[in-house]
C-alpha cells in the first residue's frame, strides 16, 4: 500500500506537466488497470466507483482479491486525506 500511495503522490505532483503516462504490463488488464484506475481518481477527479466500472469494462479481473483490496484501500485512504 505504501508504494501505491507514493505512486499517487508522483501522479499528483506531475499533474499539469506536459508529460505523457505509459502504463504497461504483459497483458494490460490487471496491474495496468489498477494504475490507470488510480490515475483516473487522482488526476481526473473521478469517484472510485466510476474508475472501478471502467476497469471492469476494459478487462480487469475482479477475482484478483489482492489488487481489489489495494484499490479499495487506496480509495479509502485518499478520501481520508492521506498523502495529499
């Protein structure tokens, strides 16, 4: 979880820059979906449920309990103001 919170800070700090994000894993569904979901929340200001629905629609496998926990925990901590 600490790594996801560090990533969120880096994403937040990079907002407004001219850079482009490239997120990749072998199949491009699960770890990629998780990180893109975080970007949707942190950068695009989406509610976690909206990001979750997009993740599922784009092939994220919701049976991956560890990644699901990380997403939900991240959203909860972000809502509570951690790492802002």
